[in-house]
């Protein structure tokens, strides 16, 4: 008897626009995921109850030489 393990799709909710964010692969902590709706960069805080906990990633201040 072969047991095929179903792909566990963990998903999270964008804290900015409340869209469903479904990572392509199993997300790892501190991984960055862009929200497909508002394109905010989100960072994976971890997983809780089979869901990904996402928070807005801190903006990286790049030196654009203003
Ligand atoms: Zn969003």
C-alpha cells in the first residue's frame, strides 16, 4: 500500500490587503514573499495552526544617492 503524501499547502494572509498568499514551496522562517495583490514584501514569521504568519517586511533603505 503506497501512501501518497498530499502536498500540504500552507497559506497566509497579507497583513496589508488581506489577500491569500500561497507560497510556491513550503515557506521557511524569515523567507520573503511578495503579496500577489498589493506587491508588498512580506516576511514569514513562522507557521501557526497550519497557516503562515506573515508580516510586512521592513523596507530596505537603499542608497539611491539622493
Ligand atoms: Zn497584499
